[in-house]
C-alpha cells in the first residue's frame, strides 16, 4: 500500500475543485484498507473514504488521509439472480453488465455516476427505484474492530438518500462488497419515467430500450460532470407535514408536492422551491446554479470548493426565509 503526500484532489471529485490532501492512498484489497487505517491511527490523523468523488465537495484542504477505494471484481450468477460486486467497480458499468446478462431491476438507476461501494451509502435512487429494494447484503470492514461486517438490507437502515453508513453508528463501516438480488423476469417501473417527453416519443418495450431511455433523459436534464464540474442534485427533497403544505399553498398555489407512504407527510421538490426563487443561473465566484436544473451547482471552470459551499448556504437561507423549510445538502461537504 502506497501513501502519497500532498495530493491535489481535483481529479478525484466530480466538481473538479482543488484541495490538498495531506496523505492519499489507493486501496485494492481489504488488507490494504486495514493498513491504511492503521497508518492513520499511528499518525493520529483523520481519514476519509472516497469512491469516485461524485457526491462530495472539498470546501477546504484535508489534513488527514484520503482512502480511495479501488477493490475490483464482479460475479454474476444468472441462475439465481445474485450479483456480487466489489466496492471500487463503476456503478453504471455494473448496471450495463447485469442487463447484458439478462438480469433486471437496475435499469432506472443507469448513468448514476460513482462506485458500487458508495451506492448503498446514500441509497442511490432515480425514477422511482432505490438500491435499497435490490440489496441482499453489504460487506466490509469495521474500522473500530478491524473485523469484517455483513449487513442485510434491514441492517443498512435505508431511508430516502440515507443509510446507517451516513449515521454516527455506521460511520466506522467501510464497504468492500455489495450483493444484489436481481430478477430474471423484466418487471419495469415506468411510473416516474412516463412524465418525461422522451417517454411519449418512445415507450420502452425491452430492458435495453429502458436503459437507453433513462440515459437519454439524464443526458438532457443533467450536466455531464466530465464536461462541467457538478455533483448532481446538491440538496435532498424536503418532507413537510400535510398541514404545513396547506399553509404554504395559501401563498404559493402552484406549489408541487408528492404523496409519501404516510398520508400526513408530503415530499416537496427542492428544485421547484429554488426555481421559484430565481436561483437558476445565479453565481458566486466561479460557482453557479445550473441553468438546466436549479438543484445542480456547477463549477464554471475555476470555482473553489468554498465558493460552491457559500452559494449553497445562500440558497438554503433563501428557501428558509421564503418557505420556512430547511433544505439539507445531499452532497457530503468536507
Ligand atoms: C451528474 C450526477 C448525477 C447524479 N445523479 C444521482 C441520482 O440520480 N441519484 C442518486 O442517488 N445520486 C446521484 N448522484 C450522486 C452520486 O452519483 C451518488 O451519490 C454516488 O453513489 C456517489 O458515488 P461515488 O463513488 O462518487 O461516491 P463518493 O462521492 O466518493 O462518496 C460519497 C460518500 O460515500 C462514502 N463512501 C464512498 N465509498 C464508500 C465505501 N466503499 N464505504 C463506505 N463509504 C463510502 C464517502 O465517504 C462519501 O461520504 C449524481 C451525481 C452526479 C455527479
């Protein structure tokens, strides 16, 4: 295991912002992962586990060890529908391979940037599907004990863009492998997708067509991080009580809302709130709110992480002032 000193994190985050990591190590095995944590313990420095960096914002230099997860390997058992993938594998490539092996369930999650290991962390979701519904087990290293852990979906405590891995009780768990249970039969969930213009042009009749449709919609709606630095949706959609929604609707009749499993709780699209306040295209230094999508902050070329963070703070403050709603960042800010 090699440990590098004073590494610029710019190539390691989809915002493409520069920040110095005091130490940086790429780990290819569980043993290397253990040794990386040992190194940090001996030096008494903080650690941060990194996948492909598409859901993090480095707002300042990192004084400790960044541990880049690069464990690889995929096993697909077509007969049982069980798929095991190492944490360092690319998520979109896995989705594509599973469809190629005639195993289904992941199509709506195509083209989500990032690694397999990070997918359960924020319970990635798109177009009505969350990875939580397909997880069989998540394995990895408990960095407090040095032992392996193994959790089923219930143990992962999945919620909307949330899991045990984002909470204090799971912050010491590093994922090395994810096992999914997929289907041999194709049972598409088209409920969310049918709202999009691409769907009316061509309703998908095969898993491959659904995969292509999802990719087309995403390419139209979201800036490509390879071309424009961004981390997808910066904020989570907020939940409010049904009473609160009624009050808000007195002043904002056109306010959009979605039902949840609890009739007393409604989900609001954060993009609508921000759009209403005219945030699209607003700037702070090199940071800008995308003109394509009010939830997406972009690096126009030379933004610092701090500028993006300040812009995000201003957006949250304005939503709170106008709607009394505290937006929560989806992106992990360091
Ligand atoms: C253009 C764009 C579109 C996006 N669209 C979506 C979307 O539709 N739905 C969605 O849910 N997300 C979306 N995202 C967010 C992002 O793709 C996901 O959160 C993805 O899972 C992040 O993967 P990553 O490897 O880049 O994680 P990183 O950004 O490297 O890490 C994210 C978090 O996971 C932790 N982590 C990473 N690997 C591990 C591991 N092995 N063990 C424990 N913790 C780990 C990190 O410490 C960090 O807290 C989008 C991002 C972009 C840039």
